[in-house]
């Protein structure tokens, strides 16, 4: 059973950068897409980014600012966040997908506990 642990969240100023990490254990994830989702207070969880063997896909709201990457050997997934905005404030979750290039959280089987990202001046 795969377990995911996110880390790297914190309080940052608008325009700042932050990198989130997701450590997977209990199994390999190299055969699956990995994704990042986020959930702001009072809002539903939304898709942020996903990565497969050969490609990445981003939500329009973060495209050009966020970069998802992975280290297959170490079972690590990263989310580099640049030019952060107040609207990026949310709990960020790492997840394992059972379908390629999916933006639907229903297609993700395993989830981490989340890490809080707060963008405020």
C-alpha cells in the first residue's frame, strides 16, 4: 500500500517561490502518474499538476508558474512554485493516479496528508 507524505509548505510573500516535496513509500509509483491538488478554505479540492513518464500537465491557473517533477529512483515528486499569489494559498496534496493525464481527483487512489501553503503580505 502506497503512502505519501508532503512537505515544504509554509508562509511566503506574494511573488516568492516555494518547493513542495512528496515522498512515497510502501511501493513503487514509477508506473503511475503523480499529481498535485490543492484545497483552499471553503473551496473544493482542485487539480494543480500531473506528471507521467514523458509529459506534464498543469491547471491554467498555475501554468507558467509551477513545475512538477519527479525522481523515479527515490520515489519523490516535487512541485516548484514560482511567482506565488494570494490565491495559491491552500493545502497542497500529492496523489497517485490510476489513469494518465487525469485532472479528476476521483482517478487518484492514494493521497498524502497535505502541506499548508500560505501566500500573504
